[in-house]
């Protein structure tokens, strides 16, 4: 039963230089439940978390955490909060148990309870077998669980988690949810900031931030309900789905749309008719049906709708060197590091104009495979080909045919935006007028004009994403490699990104993508699942979902399919042993 | 101090120590570097010059000329290259195969007895390296003088010449053999300690900010004092361990005597670590970026310790602005203390004022560092 | 027509921009070496000045006073203090107040009158043995010239050796320090710039981006060598200019030969920087790496003390240090009037060091992908 509010803040204002990070926000956060803080990049989520953790002080307004003011009673507040910063706050060069020891002593957990607490937390996090491993050697998911365990020491009344879901695979995320649910039932107030809306949907209450203000405060359902009757699912010829989505998003009455496996999801604007949607669907022999709205639909609607469906980037895009061969292929690809087999005898081919996804939990070998395919690692055996060129024998030719967008923001921070564009064009061999034209075109399409002399690091997240895409595409490659392209990115930016990708695919570009984000997997034509270095499944997203469907699991989501496939492999191994 | 907890401090010290022991740069700076530096200062940087290549132009074939020529060949200061004539010698000194020329003139025998004819040997020294040049000149003049003494001590001319010479008898206390390594190695220890105190500390504090762990620490009940003390105490101890390693090497491997007490040695070292750590802390609180921190540490910590501590170069001989600057270089007081402890003994009249100055500089650094580190992250944005 | 392919050209521009991006970075690159040049030129002197001396005059005669006053008048002396007991003078040495204590024995004046060789005793603080030795040699010179004043014999030349200093007749320290510091500081800057280049890209994740582009390893190495190649020689040239004007050092060689030598010098240093960078995962490792080779490089190059002074094994190691050769070249060109053939062996050695180390760095970068 929710009691008096654990946290109460009124009219908080916080400015950094000219930027108002928080602009008079007020809310109450209750004990014994999970409160989500959601919003696009730069909305003020992290600033609020830091104020609650006493790391920042508000310029004005009042904050009250379980009866204490963080400004004047910081020490008391610190005694009752647990805080997990964005990068987990772990010492990577200390072992799991060392990290736990440190934080338990800092929070003055007494000697006797410590051992019991450790045992419980280790079991809770399933980290028991790894207590002596260095935190830096853990996978993303394990780090996250350890980070949570460290924040939980000293049994805080308030737990602050800043974007804990970034870069973590579905299996680990499931564990994390289970842990947090346990905690809230014990009466703890848990605050979870996230840009993943499926996470937000599971929260008891959400605070939706935009530009330093709270747009919505309440149960996610309350917001979702406002969209009743406005969400549609369109089904038909799967090969046309990207085209249909593109057309639909350009309709005046549509405010949002995404691909969901072989189907399309559309959201109608409020106070508009659904006729146009149904008419468009008919044109392509698609059937439109009403579907239950999701929190994400409501979120996008509240923020004024997603971007259109028309990619100016794709308009002018003609593949420089049209390739007749299979764009990407690997045959018996194997990579060993010492005795450890990271990729074991993997073979697949990617068709022209296909979006091919590479999925798997952290440490499954998908990044190793990905790196071999774009020439960052040399295979131990087997071959990797891009556009028919063996990466080992004709690296230069193969590399000229691919564009690459890294997971980590990897543009030259010391160069301005304009200089980054110049460099990318030049390093791919563009010269003279052609180079000038391409750069101008990118500046025009992505509206980079006003940022040309800024440092890339200072750009808003959406622009960073655009710039990275522009740099990867300047030489108009037939194959594009995307390594977790929208990790930690808010839904609006992600939509714009995929709008361009869909447009490029229509022009015959082949896309190779790794992701942890299951909604992104839905955009793929085919998905390869990797686990323990092996390829364990290769099918369309709907095919994968269907393959796990059973009487226990009806209408599975992509995330459920992922978890089930992994479970089956583990079960088989268990039997064999 | 409200809420100060020794158990928390202890936990932070344990954590820092474990991290320190896992970090390869600790071993590089506290283990390998002392060995390299001490080795270099024991062998490479010797101010005691030996084996200088000189050219010998002997224009006389007399027995005496051969005898003095042999005296040069026998000297430990020189490696003698015989030259046909002055032309060859000039060419050799120009391209640098020899650093000086000793000319024994054709009328050598006559010159010995008739000083008015000119000096018995003419010495040319390559002035491009003034210190070496002066040494070479003095040493080769010394050889000739010695030869004269050996052969003509009893001749009346020689005695007449020597009669009114004021004989200067120098005695070098504490370092009778005048080995430069004895004076340089204590200086090298100061360099190592600067690296540990300033460079390593600046980098580890900056690393906490860079990796985001400082944020997690500051959200725990640990106070600022606890966090900073938890960082500094392990490096203070590491500094003392490095002192011990360096001292063992100096005494047992390089034959530097330790005439003072271990108490004196560690008292001076502890006092020096205060300003060194304070400087490291100040640098890291000012930048929070490992790369920038290390550059500042090299520029503001290492170089002054090398150049302005009186370790190789006499500060009293420098222009006034540099002399003033050298007064706030803590290494200067440490070098002076160490030299006394190693070569003389516990000369408290030297060591105590030095310790006083080091603590004063340390207090200044800590005051500035404490003002610069904010409890909140505001400054970082 | 451009000299390089667009791929290489783009990389060179990128490397230069990374190093010279804004005013602050440019100042940060140029100012420290120049400051160091001026500070070190004054600091690096083994000359002694302002030395404090204690005198215990047991004689008190006029000859003794004359001796003391001629010492007091010399340039190297700071404070000269009379003390009144053996114990007092010994104490002033022990507590570091005086570097040298002069003891003039009781019968000093009498010996001079009696034509018995007079003696002066010196106590020197061995903690500062080097300065002490120089002071002793100064005092000996003064003692010798005293001998000339007081002597009655015909011999006007008690010193039987004629000493001349070639190339630097007055042994001016600037003539040695300033030209030698120029290549040394240039090599520290060049090492700093190149050693950061690969490490920084690795740390920030841009190296992967570069490796998936069609840029070849050879191009990457060439591009990364460029900033130091472009910045180093002009920096050195500026220091040479300072040497000629501000410090008044003469220049006897060929100017173009000096310029060529600066280029070859930077070429030799760059390879070492790239090897460090290729091994480093982070910038911190790179800077520690630079430091680890920089100190021996300075100390063993013959700048601090003569090369011949080191034991054989250190001499052998020192053969791989570029500064050893460059130091010979600049001293030769500034003071000794060396010509092309004189510096050729040193230039060849530098070329070999550069080529070997660049080749090594190429293979290290390539093999890191395995």
C-alpha cells in the first residue's frame, strides 16, 4: 500500500550556463513502487537524478527526500539513498566481491549482516560463480546487476537508477526487472530513468520529461488510454511493408508509425479521421485493424508525433558501384582467442537490399563476427566477403564497398562537424567537385548548416546520429554496417534514423545491423541469433516468434522469443551433460 | 568532524591499494623507473670524467718526449690517439673523434729547462662542451705537471719555480673520492618520489572522474575528507616503499653510504610526500582529465624537480628569477635533506628547516586543492 | 594535381587538425618548448656563481689578507665570511652554510717571506662535490696568480702548459646549451604528438572507424607521421633563430644542412613515437611510455655528460638514440664549421633509426588486429 511520499520536490530550477536543464518541475514519488522517468535526450532526466543523489544542488525550489533537504542535510540523505550512475560506478580493476566489500563498508553495513547480505545479493544477481572476476571482465548485463547490488547495500529507502537498461541484452534485462520488482514489494521507492518505453510501460507511475518540464505525471495506462482507438495494425505483402510505411507516414492524419515484424503499426492524430489510413492500406492490399495502444504510441503523440516517412537522403542516393555478387557472405567463419572460441564455424549470406540483424546476449560472439565482416579482426579460419571481395585478400576493395557506423559515438571530437565531413569524404577517395557536392548534399539533407563549425561532441544527440550516418554514407556504399546504432537513443531520434534506413534499402542498399533492442530487430528482414559463439537460429522476426510459440507462450514478443531460444540451448546443454 | 568514520576510510584505503597493485603503471613508475633512473645516474650521468679521447701530436722524438707521452697514455682520464701532425689532429677534433689535442713541441727538451721558450706542452680543448672542455684542460695540464714533478723535483729550476706557489690542499668532506653518483643518486630518489606523489596521484584522481566512479562515491555517505584521505594514504605508503627500494639499491647496488639514520631518511621522505601529493591532488582537481593531468604533472612537477632542485645544476648559479622559482620547488629541500642523510648523517640543523619548508609548501597545495574540489559535480558540467 | 591520393590527403589534414585545431592547442604545442628553451638555457649551467665561503685566517698577515680579498673580488663568490675557530668553520660546512671553507695556516705570510712554499687548506662540502671541484679549481687559479705577484724569481710562467679552447674560446655556456637544447626539445614535442596519435584514436573509438575505411596501414602510418614532420623542423628553426639572435651563438656551418638535419632528426624520432603509440591502449599509457624513453634519451645522448664517459654497454644502447647524432650535428654546424661530408655519417645513422622504427611501427599496427 503506497504510503506518504518518499520524495517530494517543488518548482526545481537548474541551469547550466544558458541552458535550463530543469524548468520548474514538481512531483511526488511514492514508496513501495517503481517510478519511471522518461523523456527524449536532454529533457533533464539525469539532472534530476543527480539533484536527488545530492550531487547537484537546485538553483531554486524545494526538495525533500524522506524528510531531509539534500542541500542542507546531504549526509542524512546519502545514508538512505542508493544511487547507480549511468556507467554503473563500478571499479573495473577490482573484483566483484571487492566492489561489494567497498560499498558495504562505505555504507557501514555491520560485520554480521554483511555476509548474509552478500550471499543474498549474489544469489539475487546470479553473480555467485563470478565473485572473484574483475568487474571490467564482466558482460554489460552482469555489470549492471553488480552495479545494482552495490547500490542496494545498506538497504536504502530510495533507489536511484540512471538509465540502467542501455547496452544490455534481454535476458539480463529480465533479471533486472525481477530484482527491482522484489525490491519495491519490500517498500522501497525505486526511480528508474530510461529512454526505452517498453521499460517505462512496466513502471507503476511515470514522469514524462521534455525540455526541462514534466509533460505527464501518472500511471502509464492513464496516458496510454488517451489513445484508445487511434492505433492500427496493417498487414499484407511483407515485401511492401517499408514502402507502405513510408507512404502512410506522409499522410496528414498519421502521427506515428513503425515496422513490427511483417506488419506496420500506425497511430492516428487526435481529432482526425481514419479514412486515409484505410484507403492507403487498400491501395497496397493491406488490411488495417484497430489494435491496443502502447505507451510508446502515447509518448510519441504527446511529444508531437514522429518524423515523416520520406527520406531526402534516399532520394538522391544511387549506389556508387552496383554489385552483382552477394553483398555480405561468410563461410565457416571461426575466431579463436587462445583457447576461447568466440565465433564457431558461422556461415550465412545476406541478400541485396536486405536488412540483416545479428542478435545475441552479451558475449555471444556477435561483435566478433561483425568485426570480422568489416575487417576489424582477422578470422582464424573461414572467409568473410563483402561485395564479393575477400576481406583478407582484397581488404581495400572490400572496405571501399562498405559504410560503417560504430556503436560508440566515434567521430573525431577534435575536428569540427564540417571537418569530419571533409575527412570522411576524403578517406573514401572522394575528390574535387564530387567531394564538394556530396558534402553540400549531406549538409542540406541533415540541416547541419548551423553546426558546421561546432565540435561534434556538443551536438544534440539527434544531430550526432545524423552526422554519423552522413559520414558513413558519403561514398554511397552498397553495404552499410550498423553496430548497435540506436543504443541509448530516444524513440523520436530512433524513428528518424530508421526512416532513412528504410529509404536506403528501397534503393538497394544492404544493411547489416547488431542490436540489443528488440524493437529494432523487428525492422530486420532476417535475424541471425548467436549464442556461445554459435549461430542458433536464422529466420525472419515473425518466423523466430512463431518457432517458440506454444501453449505456454502465445503471441510471443520478440523479447520473449529471444529469451526462449536461449533457454532451449541451455536446456539442451543441460541434458547433454 | 561530523560523521567521520575510520571504517569507511579503511575501506577506501583497501580499495585504493588493491587498485594500485593491479595497475601496471604503478609498477612502471614505482618499480621500473627507480631502477632505470638510479642506474642511469650511477653510470650514464657521471660528472667524473674518464676515458676522454685526445689526440697526441708528438713533434719531438726525444726520450723525455716519449716519457711524457707515455704518462698521458697511462692516465685514466684519457684515451690517447696518436696523430701524425697538427692537420690530422685538427680534422679529428673537428669531426669529433677526439675532444682535445696535446702537442709536445719539437724543442720539448729545451723548454723544460728554459721556461721562456714557452710551455712544455700545448693543450687544445674542444670548447663545444664547456664543462668537459675545462675538465680536459685541467686534467691534461695536471698530467704534465705531475710528469715534471716526478722527473725534476730535485732540479733547481723547478724548485725555484715552485718556491712561491701557494699550494692549495683541498679536502672533500663526506665524499672523499669525489664520486658524483653519491651526490646524484639522492637527487634521483627525489625524482622518483615526485613521479609517485605528483604524477601517479594526479592521474588516479582524474581517473575516478573520467570513469564515473567518483559520482558513485560521492553519492555514498563517505565525506570529502574520507574520499581524499583514502586516495592519498596508499600513495603516501607507496612513496615510502619506493624510498626503501631506492635506498636499498643505492646502498647495496651502487655503493652510496647511508650515514644518517633510517628515521632521518623517512622523516624527510614523509615530509616531501606532503607537498608532492598535494600538488598531484591540486592538478587533478583542476583538470579531471587523465591526459591533461599527466601533462601538467610532468611540466609542473617533474621538470622543476629535475632542473630547479639543485640536483644536477646549482640553483645559486642561476639568474635571480629562476632562483626565486626554485624556492617553491619542494624537491630542492628534499634533495638537500637526502644528501645530508646519505653522506653526512642526521644533520638536524639542515634537515629540520628543510622539513619545515616542505610542510609549508605542502600546506599551501592542500589548501588550494581543498578549495578546488567541490562536493558536487557542478564544476564538471 | 595533388601529391597524395585523396584518401591519404584527407588523413593528413585530419591529423594536422587534431593537433592544431584551435588557438589553445597551438599555443600548448609551441609555448612549452620555447619556455623550456629559455628557462633551461639559464638553468643548465655547470658554472658556479654566488658561492658562500668561510675563511678562517690564522695568519692575519698582509699576504693572507691580500689572498682573501682577491678571492672576495672574484665573480664566483657570493658571501664571504670570516670565522674564528676551526670548529666554527667545520660546523659551517656540516650545516651547509658554506660550500667551501678556507683555512689559512699561521705561518702563511712567514713562508712567503722565507720562500718556503706556502699552503692553503680547503674544506669542501662533498654533498655538492661538482660545484666544489669547480670552486677549488678557481681558487687554485687565484693562488697561482698570487704566486706571480709575490715571486721574486725570473720565472714568469709557473704554469708549464699552454691551454687554448677551440670553437668556444671563452667557454660560453650558451654556445653549448642553446643549440643542443633545440633538437632535444623538438624531439620531446615530436614524441608527444606522435605517441598520442594512435592511442587517442583507440581510446576514443575512432581507430575502428579508420580501419574499416579503405585507408591502408601504410597510409595511416604516413599520415600520423606528418604533424610532427610539419611542426618539428620549424619549431627547431625558431629555436635556432633564438640561439643566433637572443643568445648570440655563432653559426659556422651551412644553414640548409642544418634544416635538412632537423628534418632527418624528426624523421628518426617519429618512428619511436609511433612504436609507443602502437603499443598503447590509452593516452595515459602513451605518456608514461614517452616518459620512460625520454629520460634515458636525454641523459644518454651526451647532453648531460660526455658519451665516452658511460660504460660500454650503455654506449652501445645509446647508439640507438637519435639525439646522440643530432647533438653532434648541431654542435658541428654551429661551432665547428662542419661540412656535408662531416655530418653525413650522423645523418645516415638517423635515417637508419627512422626507417627501422617506422617499419617496426607499421608491423605492430598491422599485427594488433590479429
